[in-house]
C-alpha cells in the first residue's frame, strides 16, 4: 500500500535553512496533521498557534516518551548518551516533573539570575576583546568566537564547571549536537563517552568539596533522597544541552535577522533600551528552537477540531505557530516594536523553558555589548552563502559559522 502521509523533517538544505515558507504552506493546509518523520515514524505535527498552545499543556499529552512507547510495545532507541542520562525534567510528567523542576529551580530564582549579569558581561567583553584583536577590517566568526562560548561559559559558571575544563567539554558537546541521520558516528560516541565520564568525575569532586554552585545544590538533594544519582546526572546533562546551543542560535540568528532588516537595526541602535522587546521578536521570528521536544498522547485528544487517538506521537512546530497570521499580524516581517503579546518560542505550560530568564539576560547583554561596540558590523560573505546547521532541522535552527567584519570598535576609539 502506498504511504499517503506528507513527510516532515530531514529537509533538503534550502528548506532546512529557511523553513518558514514550508511551515506556512503546511499550516495553511491544516493546522494539525499526521505526517511521516525522516526516521519513518508517523507523528501529528501541530502548526497553528492555538492548537500548539493547547498541545503544550494538555495533560493527555505526555512528555514521558520512554514510558509511553514501552507501554505501546514499541522498541525504544536508546540514543546518546543512553538511558542513564535521560531521566530529567523534560522527559517526565508530574509528579516526577514537579519534583525535578523544583530542585533545579533553586538555581534559577530571579536574584540568582540577576546576580550573574556582571559575570556574563565580563565573558562577553573578553570574547569581544579577542575578536577585536584581529583588527577592524578582519573577518571573524561570530559563532565560534562569541555566540557559542558566551552561553557555554555562563552555564559553566552556574553549574560550577571549572573554567579550565570548559573548552574540552565544549568540543564534545559541539560534536554530540552536530546532528546525524541513522546510527551515531564514532566521533559522537567518543564525545558522548567523554561527557559521561566528565560529569561523573565532576559529581565525585563536588561530593568531596562542595561549593556555591548548582551541582553542589543537587548533590545535597541526592543525599536527602529527593533525587537519584541517575536523575542528577541526567539533569546536569540536560542543563548543559538546553543552556547553550539554544542561546547561541538566538544570538547568531538574531544578528542575521537584524542585518537583513537595516531599518530595524538602526532603530535598535538608536535606543538599546528596546532590546528586551526586540529579543522576544527575534525569538519569534528566527525560531532558534523550531519544534518542541516529542510528546505522546496517553488519551485521545482533539486539537483545533482534529481528533488524535491515544498513543500517537505529537510534534509541536513552534516556528510555524509563531508565524500564524491568525495570531501575529504580518507574521513574516521582523518588527522589534511588535506589541502582540507572548509567543511560544520558550514553549508553554509545565515544561515552559526554565532557563528563559537566563536566556533573555544573556541575549540582552550579548547584544548590548556587541552592538554597543560594533554598530557598523556587516556580513563578510554573501547572505546566501551562510552555513546553517543541525541535522534534521527539527529541534534546533542555527548557523555553523557567521563570518562578519565587525568594523571599528567604539570601545577602542
Ligand atoms: C534562546 C534560548 C532558549 C530557547 C529558545 C529555549 C527554548 C525552550 C523550549 C521551547 C523548551 C520547552 C520544550 C518542550 O516543551 O518540549 C525549553 C525547556 C527547557 N529549557 Fe530552554 N530555551 C532556551 C535557553 C535555555 C537556557 C539558557 C536554559 C538553562 C540554562 C534552558 C533550560 C531549559 C530547561 C531546564 C527546560 C525544561 C523545562 C521543563 O521540562 O520543565 N533553556 N526551552
């Protein structure tokens, strides 16, 4: 029998790099539809804003894929770095979700996040000093030199990863998150093994000598039986993954979007106080996380009039929902003065991004420092030659590199 399902993901580069036209066509066909993923599995893809919002907080749609798939008798692919590292808040439902999120939230209380601002600014400043050392006319890679190491340094500070260990860990994560189709390549297995061994060692070290950091706070919770060692290791892994690539993509994608819209860039340069609103718009418009993570129905659910049976995979396309013309007028235009209310870029409901306040702070400081020093930056290559990354294009959308000529630095005069 011929499979009549439309395919979703695993796109050719032209669609993966700029998926919004493709998203719009699919959403116009139907805001909720069953499609075939690149790995062959069917999934209900949710593209309309209202349906997406509903799907993200409907209790009949589970985040515990492992339990749901096992119950359905499905073979569960273990993936990297394996089941011992997959028991974190993004993979479980209440009451486990509530418990794990509450524990990790201790590091994300507003005072603790705000207190990170000087450290974030210092990291941004020293990265820009390094880029400036190349000279005002030199081509620099903003991803490698700024967008990536900035959030990685910040998550390192928050967790208590010694600065000397970060480059090694950073390289492993880059390999692990580079994406592939099918079996993981040996380099990814090696990187994964390196991360696993490193995180175990870090936990052993902090057990011996606790400090004022999140790893030590979570270790204390394992001693009180509130957290198992598997949950501790999984949470650390998930925080590093969720905490850097996403923000790096926001910074890189955001710079490209502003260069694409010089009028918007000039308006922002005239008043950097608009940055908080501009960052919300850059998240909506550039979709650093184009899809939420996979979910599964545990009961039948109706979304926007479409019935989804129990035990079906659900994939919410945040990038499509955030450009739903029924919710955002002129959705395909970047408008930093937009006043249309919240978008779904950080998700919604119980799994709403725990790191959103930190990501917003990092992005604000990153843009303040970059635009403050280099208001005249420009692309060093053709816009069409930019290299976009991230395997199947489902979970992350970002650049491999962003060659820029920064121009004279205002700081150096
Ligand atoms: C621009 C940057 C970021 C974006 C766009 C983003 C986006 C998201 C989204 C869409 C989700 C929900 C996924 C789902 O429901 O399937 C999420 C969850 C999460 N994010 Fe972020 N994120 C960002 C930065 C960060 C940072 C900096 C951290 C931590 C340091 C972080 C930690 C988390 C955690 C822990 C969760 C899981 C929350 C839960 O399951 O309750 N994120 N993020």
